[in-house]
């Protein structure tokens, strides 16, 4: 790893040099499924920003995760951990949301600029009631984005901030030439403006961001957005703080605020350009109750049902948005998603540190299948959160600093070929299914896309006991299999630790081709990708 501490993982970050074949969980029996994919019928582009990330001042996400400080023994550039940067670059990380979350509405950006030893401290009241010394601030975040090659998504403070404060932050970051904020930025060592494409107008305004009513926030969003100006050639994509789960009334209030009303076709997205929503996955009980690594089979299936239910939620928000904005000019952004388990024993409950198993990998893979299908309206998604918090890509050991890549990380890496690719229609003609309560649950989830003469198929077998033989009729374009990859484990509770970093890691998937039919056998609770070369 360039310049960094060697990751405790023997799988190369680009997915090559994989161990031969990991068989996964022994199957009780094998079921069958049939799928048709039209390789020659292209749909909307799957924005790479659906693979976005989120880093909050929460627990060990920033401090100990991204940031170790310049004096650390862990290899770093200007205090930023290089092994974390390398691991995320291998995912093609498209954007990074910061500084929160709930923290964003408590954050005053001027406390995080200038000489570090002179920066005032604050209490991080939402997350552990610990002292935040502001040593990671605006310049450090922008340096991190530069190292990652990721677009910054800065989330401003509506809850406890002012319009002027937010307006000046935009000016400080993005204005060139001469101005009061430009002078301040220059005094802090940065001559040129940065490019900031994405701007959040507060967070969870219905809750930690101010406990507002929808109409109150909708008006504030218009007001704040007005003063978040485009400076020079920096054009902001302003994202209003949206609903929790399927709170459609919240979305409707924002759509009324951003458009000129039902049936009116002028000036949609005039004030802000997108609306967010947040969706967390749990095991059917509530967040923060089920342990990450010890769960029952029932809880596993309940998790899969909850994960796939995001399809209903996106459909419902989209239907509301379609009524006001039939041309789909306003974007929908899911800027917090992922699993939320009980914190690991012995860790600060306010730090939201949880392990990450093959179950989490399948939550990620099924979310992506859903996200791909909604690519026309859904323009961005950000997993919560990138390092050491909730459904993380990366876990770092607080004592040794060792870095572990989680099963979720591998799903992001294996799906990288979907970034900015065009959705291909995939029709599941038959699949085994089960039910969770009264809700039917199909045990096969798929999606497919095409880009530059190649296609990528993603397949998840959600069954815990049975392997799944999938026959895919790949129509319209002659193809060859370039590579099949499998993410499987002896047990869906399997996870990676510094001692066993590759307990869950990609291996080779065997593929069989007869005419236009591709056959693969997926072990129980497994995720797989097949890369095709198209002629
Ligand atoms: O991701 C953790 C927290 O969950 C975020 O700060 C908040 O927006 C959400 O409630």
C-alpha cells in the first residue's frame, strides 16, 4: 500500500490475486432460479454517486479512523491515514459527506480553521458527550477529499447556525478573487478556491436538526439555499434535509417548496436541487437492539426483508416527487443508509461501533440492486458510515491501529463496474422465496449494467440453507465471461478481524456458458458478480 501501513489483509485492493475458491456455507439442497437480462436494452445511467460515503464527527470515524494527526506512527499525509485513503481509492469513492449527521447542526465551521492549537473546543453532545477539539476542520476535510479523489459533500448547519454563517462558509470554500472570506482562507494557507459540488442544507430537521415541522423547515431550506451562492464557476447542488424512512408528508412539503405547485411546470429545483431521505436497516425490531454478529436465523431473514423494503420507500417518495416534478429534475438522495446494530461490548454506546458480517454484505448488495433500479430519480446515496461507525467499510483497531476491510467493503469493490454504467433490464422469471411475517421475500436479488463493451451482473442468494443454481438467459449481444467472483462464508455471522482479516473475502466463482445461457451456483447467503465482455 503506497506509503501506508500494510493492511492486515492478503486480498489486493483492486480485487486481483484472489484466493482460489472459497466454497461458502455447506448447502442443505440446491434450488433453482431463472433470469433474463437484455444486454442490448440500456436504461438510465447508474450514477457513481450512488456509491457515496459519509464521515461524521462520531466515535472513531474521524479521529482514529481518517485522522491520526501528523505525529502518529501510522503512516499519514498531513495527519490523514494513508492506508484508509488507499483502501477507499480502490473503491473509486465518488463523494464524501461531512461533518454530519446530527453533528452538522451543532458544528460551527469557524471553530475548525486556523492554527490547530488555537481552535476552540466544543462538546459533541450527540455522540458520547466527548470533547471535540476541532483539529479536523475544513482544510483537513478538503485535503482528505483531494487525497481520495472524491467530491466533497459539505453539510451546513441549520439547526443552531445562521444564514450568514452558512453563506460565508460557501464563500470561504469556493470563491476566488478578493472578498472577506477569501482573505481569511488565504490567511489560513489556501490560495485557490476549492470545488464543492454538493451542499447539504442541514440534517434530519425533523429530529436532531431542530425538531421542526415540515413546513417550517421547507421555508428555511429555501431561505438558506438562497444565500448558498454559486461563486465563480462553482455550481452548488443543494440538497434539502429530507424524510425519515417513508415520511411522505415531509417529502411533499419540500416538493411544494421547491416547485411552484402541482401542475406548474416552471422553475422546479429553483431553490434546492435535491431532497434527501434516511433509511436504516435493522432486524425488524428497532435500531441498536440486535447484535452485529450473534443473531438468529429469523433475525437474519427479517434483516433481508427490511433491507429490500427500501424499494417500497423509494417508490413512494418518487411517486410524490413525480406528481410535482414529472420531468424528474429534482433529485432524490439517500444520504444515510446501512445497518444499525447494538454496539460492540465494552465500547462507548455513543460511538456506534459495530462489527460487520456477511449479513451486512447482503444488506449492501440488495440495497445496490434497488438503487440501480431507481437510477432515474435516485441520484446519490451515502452509506453510514465509512470507518468505525455503523455499517463501516473499514474498521481500525484502537490499540494497534490495524486496519480491517469488512464484508461490506468487498461488495462496494465487486460492484465498482456499475459506476456510471447504464442499467440493463433484468427479469427474474422464477426464484425460491420465503416469507417474513406476512411479507413475501424473494431469495434471489439481481441487477445488471453495461459500460464500454462490458457488462456486470450482481447476484445475491439470500437463502440460509440452500444453494441456488441461477440460469441467466443473456439476450441481445454475444458475450464471453471475463471473470466470476464470489463473496461467501461458512456462516452469515462470519466477519473479519485483525487476526482473521480474510474470513470473508472475494474468491473465484465458477461459471458455465451454453449458448446464451450463463449458469452459476451460489452458496447460501452469498453475493457474486460476473463480468462479461460484449462483442
Ligand atoms: O449516522 C448516525 C446518525 O444517524 C446521524 O448523525 C443522523 O443523521 C442519523 O440519525
